C-alpha cells in the first residue's frame, strides 16, 4: 500500500479564493482527479488525501463532494474558521472521508495567529473529535507553532512540506524548529515540497540534504510521503518526485517496514479516520 498524503485539485471556474491560481499562470487551469490518476497508477500510489487550498468552507464542500465520487481519494483535509466561535465539528465528522482540518498559516498575516486562544481551542477540539490537524507554517511561524503544540491535547498533528524551509531560511534555525516540533510524540512531517521550495535547484545536494535532516530528526516512524501536486509541476513531474523519494529511502538502507511506514502506515496513524477501500489497489505497471 502506498498513499500520497497531500495533493490538491481545483477548478478556477468555481471562483474560490485560490491564491496559487492567481499567482502563477501555470496553475490557471483545472486540476482534477483524471489529470493525476495515470500518474498514481504509474507510480504504484493506491490513493491520496485531498487537501484544501482556499480558506473557504465552500471550497472544502467542493472537495468533499469530489471525493464522494472518486474512490482513489481516500480522505479530505478541510478548512474551518479557527478564529471564530467554538467549533463542534459535527458536520465534518459526519462526512466519512473527512480526516482532518488545516491551519493554513502561510496565508495569514499575523505570525502569532496559531497561538490565539480561539485558535488553540478549536485546534484542540478537532483533535478531541478524532481529526488530524495539519499545519502549513513557514519560518516566521516556527516559535508560535511550537508554543501552540505545547498547549494542544493528544492527537495527530501534521506539518506540511518539511515546514517550508525556503532557501533563504537559515538551516540551523529550521533544524532547531523541527527538533522542537518533534518533542511532541504525535507530530508528523511530510516529505514533500522540495520542487516548490527550491524550484530548478531542487535536485541539487543542498536541497536534497533536507530530507536527510528530516529523517534524522523525526525518524522513519513519523515521516510521510506527499507530492503537493500540482504545485510541484512547474519544476518536476509527479513521477520524478516519487522516484526521488524512493531513491532517497533506498539510499538510507531503511528496512522494508520503515519504507512502508513512510509511504502508508504513518499516513494512516496520522489520520485515524482514514479508511482505505479494500478493493482499491493501484495496478502494477508492466
């Protein structure tokens, strides 16, 4: 079993507040399941978690509806208004494929947003409801995310895309932040984002060394494969990224169990509501 822990679909005609589409012409088209399913098959990826991109409940509703009709979408990570009134999550957990919610910090001006009392309370309520909490944080958020993690109850928290160590982020600062995050046993880290973060330089040794640091700090029991499709497509194909992660894990001489953890088991541990259909298995390429 191999699962992509984080990809996106969007449809510009729906009119959602989708910044990637607005920021880059290459993204201003539909990206829907039919566009990526052949890539999943070629890479032996059985299914994926669909993650929101627009801070709107309407877009999350669209993602949930899309997932209902596509068996290869195993789960959906939705958006909620974390700084609003207390959230009970009743309507979300009524949706079988909703596995979590995302704090999309990168799109919020206030770097300390995640430490606001309402936000911490609603994140905690999500964990108590059995949902995963996913965090999109960059360097300006690191100290605030660490503070928020210390205030949260038990439950799985996932950090997107290696915690966004862009090339201008001092490497020691990033490593220290990962060590802070990793002190919380139920915090996970996605192996994704290098093509977006480093663009044409993502294949170079300096960029690839981030994967080694992530493995050293989090260990194979708390890393998970993710593609961030279609954000990677300006600089890499889906297959190139899967091969890069496969090659990296192979070079580390991990056990078969550890590789299986990165590609599936950790995704399932980090998303306790995730249900994989028994009859969905990616075909083995000839």
